[in-house]
C-alpha cells in the first residue's frame, strides 16, 4: 500500500435491507472527516438491484469514494467480512452493519485516538441500540468509563474478544486483518472475533467510552442462506441451536489460538462469557421449561458448568423473565454506581446485556 492511502475504509456487508442503506450512507457522509472511502460487498440478496441503484445515486454525488462489488455467489456473513477486508485499501477497516448508523464526529474521534497511540490493532467501541427512531436510545453499551489501552497479547485479547461480537463499529488494522485471513471459521458468524484474537496477538487495543454507532434492534437476522450457514441457522430468528452454534464457534476460535499462535486465553475468555452470559439466553427465555433446560445443559457441556455465574444467569433469567430481569439489573447498576474499570454507570442503559 502507498503512503497516500486513506485512514479508513468503511466496510458495509450488504444483504437486503436496502431501505436502510441511504440513511447509513448519509450518516457516513455527514462526518467532519474526509479521509475515508466506502467499500460495499453485496452478497447476492433478493434486493441486489435496489442496493445497486442506491449506491449509484450516491456514487454520482461522491465520485471516487464508493467502491461497490457484487459477489458471484452468496458467501455468507463470515466470508463476506473477509471479502471486505481484502477489497479495502484504508489503513483501518471500520465496519458498519447494513441497517445501522454512524454517530456524528466519530471518524475524527477515532483518527485522534490512532494518532495518540502507537501500534493499535483494534479500537473497541461503545455503542447504542434503538428501535425505530435513532433519537430514542433503548440500550447503551459502554464497557469502560475512560479511554484505556491494553497491551498486545493475553490482556488485549481477553478484554476485547467477547466484546467484538457486534460488527457495527468494529475497527481493525486492515493489513493485520488481511494477513489473518482464513475460511476455517466460516459459519460461526464471528469471523471478526477471529480477527480480534489474531490481530491483538501482536498489536495493542484502545477502548473508547464514546458511543460510535447506533444499532437497529428491530430487524430479524438473515443468516442461514449461504452454503456454510445452511443447517446451522434459520433466517428470521435465533433458534436455541443457532445460539449454541454461535457460542461454540466463538470458543473454537479462541481455543484454536493456542495452536496457531501459542497464546492460551481460553480459560479467561470462558470465564468472561460466564460472567456476562445473559445475552446468550435472553431471546430463549420463553422456551418451554424442558427445552430451556436442554439448552442450558448443552451450554454446560461446552464448558460453562464450571462457572457459578452461568448457573445464576440461567436460573434467574428464566424465573424472572426478560422484562423483570432487565429491571433488576438496572437496580443493581444503580446500587453499584460507578466502576473505575468496567462501565457500570447510572446513565449506561445496558451493560449486562452487552454482546
């Protein structure tokens, strides 16, 4: 790559949801920072023609900034993330979900972080969820109250691995991610977590408390259409087996890190998952008791049976239900107040529920 490369390639994996592409692009072009391009890889969805038309209209107004590619086959989530990294030319890849929004001033903020810290492989975001109106936030996820740097290796990987689950606002060093390319974890829906573990084995991580992206919570998942996703996922919902596949896939990534690189953080990451396990049962709390117990037993067989917090989440979540459980955790956060390490604060609407 030349020294004149752009600071960011904004990477958008496009699959249906054409009606949200315009607002997403508007939020990017409204930034007070221009050292970026946009890479869009459309993954052979039924709305391809609509997506192409929208991209063309923006490309006419912003020549040379938008790079649009149509995949010849449906690659699926993981392979399309890898595809976007390969086609990017910026120093850093800044991923955005195809129905989400970038907050104002974000690119300048992240560029400032990268200018103040050396050898950064990943910037771990804070982010928020909304339903239909972006101005009305229903959950905010902020892991730390202050900007922090974590050294390459076990420290950075343990902190950032689980917290890389949401693709919007995922910011990774492009060349390091490109060198980490593999199809081994296609179908896990967590390729970016493989990138996190690989890149942070040699580069540092910086965590920012600033909310970078707004994620839309109303759209059903569309995984399950590609060859490496069929049979594992059903488009439109997260089945119990889908959740098991995803958590199991994440654990396979972190366990494989020891074989590939010689860094063993599997136990630390398992403990981190167990301590914040609610997201992986939250959408399964309405299952009949027998099916729910079967799901929890399967999670236990992945290795979580060792951790008391795992049992607490499984029991309390089902007894209380999602609404009451969320209310109780808000009360707990209010009692705990401000933590100097993790961002459990009164104005943080959702920490315990974070991916």
